[in-house]
C-alpha cells in the first residue's frame, strides 16, 4: 500500500479542520436560534387571565386578544408586543389594564414582527368609534412601530405610550400635539438610558419620561431573558406593577 505524500496529508488535515469548524459553527447557530426562540416564549402567564369572569370578557382571534370590561369606559388601549416575543407574554399587563374599565386590544403581529403588523389596528378599524379615547402602546420594537403609526396617522390616536425603546430615532414626533409617555428601566441593556436621552429631541418637549429603577428590558413582558439585556435588581412582579401604575395614571390624567 502506497503511503500518501506530506502535501496530501496536509490537504486532508486542512479539510478535516474546515469540516469540524463548519460543524461547530452550524451547531452554534442552531443552539443560538433555539435559545432565542425559547427565550422569547411566554413564561409564567396564568391561564386564568385568558378566561372570562363577571367583569371581563376575553376574545381571541387570529389578529388579537381583546379584553372587554363589562363596565367599559371611554378609553381603548391598543398594545404592540416586542419583536419575536410571543404575544401571550403581554397578557398579564393587558388584562390588568382592562380591570380598570379600559378596553384593551393586544395585537398579534404576523411572524411576531411588529414591523409587519403595525397597521393592523387601522385595517381592522379598531379606532372607528369617534366617542372613544384611543391610547396606543408598545414595548421595544412594538414601541418603535407605535411611534411610526402615530407619525403616519396623527389624527387616529389620542395618547402614545412607549415602553423600553430608544425610538423614535429615524422619524421625529417633536411636533406631535398628543400626550406621550416613555417608560424605561435603569437596567435595560437593550434600550439603555443613554440612547433614550440621546433621542429625546425626537419627541415633544411635553413628553413624560419615567425611569423605573432596577427594571430591565425583558421584565416588561412575561418571557425569558433577552440577549443583550442586563439583570434586573427588582423582580418581574414589581416591575410590572410599577409599569401598570404609570400607564393607568397617564391614561386617566
């Protein structure tokens, strides 16, 4: 049997190394994608929050969850989830908002991408009743697209709530006349405070900026830890409670 020459051995060795590296790379990508998908799944959402009771009627369609109080007030809130986050992760805060006689629509974005579904409320005519006060809210990329919707449809909504986002960045709402509030966490690693303040000029001078100390990005919803985020120094329940209190005060003021 003939022995391979050194150059053939080197070629084979390089080929094996390249093959091994490629296998490691594809495995790492698969693991990363699986982890990302898993981390964006809703977690810790009580199923009872999707059940009717004597004060709230819950409906689910292919486009949204709705929470309709029996004693419905004049306010209607439409909520946009963050990118890739399972819609259900925002059920707890939406249900609690509805408990305060506010009708809430939690929008199901196509492929979980707010950029693909931000016009759904308009297409579904959710802002049709002129006797209602409409509040549009969103988290992360959902907040970016809420700002985009307000920019493109200045006469359709009455108030805007932006949660855990550095947006608007590419557009300006500085001349908007509607009340706007931006809620952010001191420990948010995705939408950090420095970037939020940097883009402050893109919002009206009357915008209410509210920082929740100890809050991070992921705990604005009920899902796993998000890549790039920082660890919160308060628990999710406290962060959710403070966020809810701020939203209700802003809506009712």
